C-alpha cells in the first residue's frame, strides 16, 4: 500500500527539528536539495496498491539505495548507520531525529524487485542529470570488466558436495525413504580430496571424486523415483541443475559453476594475478573529460566486446542524453567502426603515428591518453561502490548491482565537488579578512 507519514510529536518536543541539528552546508544536505525526489514519487507510486499496510516512504527507500552505494555499505549496515547519522536522516527527508531503524534490511530487497531494472536506471539517470552539461560530452570511453559473483572457486568436489547436500534437504523435507543416505561416507571422500597434489595418494583422490559423482547420481535417481507427484513439480528446476552438474564434462562449453547461481560464467580477461573470474561481464561508458559514468550495463552472455556496443550506446540514449559522436575503445572491440551515428575509434600507440596531418595526430594522442581513464574509474567502482563482488541474487541482481554502483560513483563525485566548493569559499572568506595585530604596550 502507498505510504502515509505519521509525525512523532513526542520526539519533536524532546529534540526539535533536524534543521536545528545539522549543518545545512554539509554535502549531503546540499545534495538532498538538488535531487528531484518528486520524479521518483510520481513514477514509483504507481507500483503500490491502495490496500494493505502502508509502505515505507519512497524517498526513504530510494535514499537508502543511494547511501548504500555511495559509501559501500551492506543492507544491514546502511540501515543501522541511518539511525546514528542525522545527515543520513535529513537526506532521506526526515524532519525529526529518529531513534529506531527506518525499515528491516530485507525491505530493500523487496523494493529493488519492485522497481526493477527500469527503476534503478532512473536512479542512474538522475545522478547523470545532476552533473548538468558536463555529462553531455560528445566523446565517451567504453570498456568492459567483470563483476564477480559471491561464490567460491568452483571445483568438481565442491559441486558434487553441494548436489548431495541439496538431495539431503529434499529427502528430509519430503520424508523420502532411501536405501542409503551416505552421510558418513561423503565426509571421508571429501577428506581424500586434499591429496590430489600428493605423489602417492593422487590416485585415491581421483577415485574418491568418481565415488562422489556416483553418490550424487544415485540420490538424484532415488528422489525422482520415490518423490510424490506434487513435490516433483516444486523441485523440477533445482533437480535439472543438479543433473547438469553431475553429467557435465571438462570439455563442455556451457558448464554450471554454482547450484544457487546457475547464471555464473567463467570469464578470462588476461589478468596475471587472476586467470579466471566467475561472474558476469559489464560494460562501462564514461565521458572522456569529466569522468562521469553515463552508461553501466550488465551483459547476459560472455560475448565478444564489440557486440556489446549496440546495447551500451542504446542505454546511453535511454538515460536521457543524445548518442555520443565518438566512442573510444581498446583493441578488444576491433572489427567495429560505427554504430548508428557514433564513430568507434580504437586508440592505441600506433594509431596516431599513422595519421597524415599533424592535427589528427595530436587529436589521437589526446584520445589515447584519455582512454585509459576508464580503468581508474572501474577500479573505484570495484573497491568503493560494491562492484568487486556482487551479493545480489540472480541475473536481476547482476543487472541492478552495476547500475546502482555507477549511480553511487556519480553521486559521490557530486559530493566531492560540493565539498571542494565549500572549502574554496571558506578559504576565500578567511583570506579576505585582515589579520588582527595586537597593539604593543609600552
């Protein structure tokens, strides 16, 4: 149901308004005045019904998502810090300092699902709009990276163990009678896996791995034979995933690397310290001069970088700006010269040396230097805005995490600009004041 606000008169009598507590020149206070909260209210209010318990205010939920990715916090951390920080509460639209948590952390998950992909893109679009004309540069830099999923490094023994544990849960929940549960055998077989690199016991480890696979297949067949018809429909999807894991081979092209995250892909980006990454590929588009993220898109498949350009440029236009005139890319995008009205320029060290005129050589030299700026921005997204490891579930979580991380980067950039402007104004004011020299007394 759509939210209704009930002011707390008791707290107001004891503490007073937040306006009397906070510094209104704080960057978060300044940012709260610039964000178009009415647009979010208008768009997201149609997603609520008029029946049932009143929901939380839309501005509160949107602001919590922003604060989470601005300061790299989890759902639980952002809720508890909201109670401690009056500036967080002022940013969320509160008028009186609150003593209790604004919502349960799980409500952020429900709100993300409610607004969907288009809703988080609207948050990114608002973060782009706040930068004004700086976000409408004609030249952008596009590159791809990997957002890793929150899974362990997959091995056959781990996957077989997870399949067996899933079978045990189904057997226990449905009360299925099996000939043997293998609850004492499986830990012993897993213990033998530590000897895979041992010279004399590697054969024992390989035999134990084959035994784990056999046990997983036996339990799956017993569940299919003895499970009730009603339970067969409930567990159809998870059983299909388990069968794919048991039957897949090393040479297969579309393998599964996780039971609870079947959409995870194995991506090799040529990194020396990390040969393989398990997650999804994302495309990041950044303005060449100002460094504002104008596009952040999750790629469903591990496809060639050049094929991601169409969707990336379409998202840039969808977020409220015209298509860029030039897109600077690296050698991974070779083969594409133009997408619509956008020219694709692969800038590398030899690209500007082969140009005929001096003006073109200088232009390509500037583009070559600016193209690498996207690498630093990707590093900040991964380390400071929750793109390094994605904790949101499913492919929908992949799509939302990268967009919200980009929005958090843009909003944090605005906060830094506001802070720098405030420091500059204070420095100018202090510098204009004449120093007071104490008079000497005889």
